[in-house]
């Protein structure tokens, strides 16, 4: 789940996927960006998504999302629910 503390712009599904890939690239480089991640569902209203990743990529994805702090120059945070 993504949180925007200042009520900033809400990304659509394609932008959300790009944000996930960017977070992976920022922390893990091109190897991280190449990690296959699927957005199974995305709810723009609640900023909640269900992502699918191979088990060997879980730690990379989780860490990239947890450490991402900005979206479009605004503070944001991901909360990994499970």
C-alpha cells in the first residue's frame, strides 16, 4: 500500500508499475529493474496493490519499496502489508 502524506497526485496503474520498476532500479540497478514484477490488482482510490514476484526477488522488491521516499518530488511511503 502506498501513502501520500500531503495528498499529492495519485498514479494510475501504468504509473504505479513504472514507480515500482524505478524503485527497483534506484536501489538495485539494472538487475533490480529487470526483476519480473506483475501488478495483479491496483486500486487508485486507496493506493493499494497486489504484486506478484518470484520468491527469489521478494527481498529486492520489499527493500526497494520500503526505502523509496519520494514520488514526483513529493514524500511518499510504501507500507508492505504481507
